[in-house]
């Protein structure tokens, strides 16, 4: 018998927040009494109990600042931001005549609606830049809600600053450069952009001279945890397809997947048990992945493109490299800064191929495409380790899973053999176990490359996705679930 062996690491959690009522509102809901504007000339008005910040062209960052300074405190507020507007909440900030002609500077809790998803990270405005980003805070990155209200809790006590977004722990910083200052609401400069976009804040309250929330232990997984149930039971969620692929967890908690030959993207709702068509035609899309800001990125193999969909708007991220059309983008993952790695093999006929290799590429946040691996036989599935320091790439053509160190933004190196199997799709759990689909089975390997379990679904699996302790499996004509896995996935 295998056991779960708990160890404990420090973690802060919204579940331990008390119900202390000693809060003071910073905004009266009617006007901007107690606030003053510094920096740029963005417009701040009050509408329906909300502070609305609106951009204007050709002006620097603007700040609506409290007239009072604050030292140790807990601050809570809600915000809603336009998807294309960067913003932030300044704390312990200042505007001093002897520092850069009065430029606002100090700690900023970032509001980042881009696919990077660093809302809740701590940036030092006007001074040192990033102090505590969210590269290693996957759950916090995915806690942000695009086009909706989000909640911040910010604790600044002594030399420690901690943040939560929608109840999820985000940044944790120890820094003693500034002990007090004003609180401010930022509207970021937008250059020459003429059309106005907005950010809104409401329910802004503070509790001064507060103490940090208590920290609690989090169980971690020992080495001998059974990754699959002892008697696995596969549940058929939907069937009647031609070839299913690309399961992805959406921001609404539903699971999206493709039926490639029928050119449909389907969506399964775990709450209702129903499956419906999300997009048709899909461009024979294969791999899918949602970014932290809720955009759906798809490898449209038939269209030979990588696309991103936000709402009803679909844009092309990549369709060529060095002037040659891509082969047939297959699968993808998003890194910790919003960049995208994707594989580009070719299955089927090859007479219209323009590339002389089947490779792996990287799309940076400015949508520049670079080739990062060109020496593989037929790259397919790929997945990151939980800390984003290792990228695993499946090469079914060589029946090998390769591991690479992530050596920089969009850079990989130290290629080495991880496991002697090929794979179509892959997923990962919180302990760093990698799950691959190979020759009719789902096989799990620990982070050292040792096999730790395998199961055989009703049909040969093409891809898998671990959400909580439920594994979703796309397998030929069906879509299946295996509940009760021993280690939870990274999300939710």
C-alpha cells in the first residue's frame, strides 16, 4: 500500500482572514474627497459608486493619490480593467521635489490583464522595477478575471508586503526601502492612442496598524503516492467523435477539446455533464491552451497557424518562420511570462511542406517567432515542470521524451533523455509527475524519469489533462474522465 506523506511549507491563505470590522473607507462612493492627482493627465471621475480612470493620449502615467500617508496597514479593494490597459495600485509611495522632479515612485501592486498574468505582483514604480513577479505563482496568475471585477487584499506590515488576488496568494516581499507613503490608483500612459480605455475601482477600505495574517501549513506529496486509483474506472463523458485531442481547462471551469477531422472545438461542463460545440470550423485545431487572461490559444493544424481567441475575436500569432509556412502546429504551452512554445510536426502528406525540419518554436509577448529546437524527429506534446524550470518535449518519431532546462525567456538548453517513450499529449501534477499517452496507455513518470504508474483507457489515448484529481482523456472517438488520481493537477 502507498501512502500520502504530508510535510509542511509556509503558505498564506484567505481562509484564515478574520472578520475584523475595524475598516475605514478610503473612498466615499460619491466624490474624490481625500484624493489628489499627480503625474499625468488621465481623467478620474466618480460613476455609480466607482472611481473611473480614463486614458488620454500623449501623457505619462497618472496617479490618483490619497492625501494622507499610510505605514502599516491592510488594504482591500476591487478593480475592473480594460483588457488592453496596464494599471496598478501604489502603496507606500511618494512624490518628492528632490527625486526626479516629483515623479511618483514606490511599491505598486500590478494590474496586468495581458496573457502574462502578473496581476498581484509587486513592481517598484519609478525606481527599481520588478521586485516580486508571479513567475512561480501559477494559481495567482490564473486567478485574474478578464472583463470582470477582481478583489485585492494587500498587507503591508513592517518590511513585509503580501498580496492576494481573488483570495489566491500572489506576491510575498521583504523590503525596507520605504516604510510609509500615500496610496494611489494608476492609469498607465498609452502613448498616442486616441480611443479612451478605462480602469475602475470600488469598495476601497483600509485597516491601519494591522498585523499580518497567520500562515498555515500546506501538505506536500511524499515519494510513494499512488498516482492512479488502485481500481481505475473510466467514465465516458461524450462519444461519437472521429478523433479527439487537445483538452484544456477554461477560465469558466469547463473543459475544451477538439474533434480534429470534424473541425469542431467542443466544451464539456462538469457541473451539467453536457457537451456542446464551442467553435466550428476550427481549422482542424489540435492543441489548446488558455492564457491567464482567459484567451484561448489554438494550434490550427489544418490552417497551419497558431491563433489566439479573445471573445469572438480571433487573431493569428504565427503562420510562418523565415518566410516559410509552418508545417502543421500541433501542441503548445504558455510559460511564466506569457510566451508560447509550440511544436510543428507534419503528419500525412508532405508534398506541400515548405520547412526542411519539424521543429519547436517560441512566440514572445510581442509575437516574435523564434526556433528553439530543430533537431527532433517529430515533436508533438510538451509540458512544463511545476516551477517552469524544465520543458518536456515528446518526440514520438524517436520514441523519446526529452527534457530541457529553461535557460532564459524563450531559451532552452541542456537537452537530455527523460523517458524512453513517445507521446502525443502530456500533463503534469503538483509533485512534478509527468503523464504521457503512449501505445494505448497513460503512463506516469516521476521527475527523475522513473515510471510510477500506468492505466489503460477504453480507447487508445491521444491526450490527457489533470484538473484537481480528475484526469480528462481524449481517446479516439471518446472523451473520458478518471477520478480519484493520487496527486492533484496544478489547476484549479
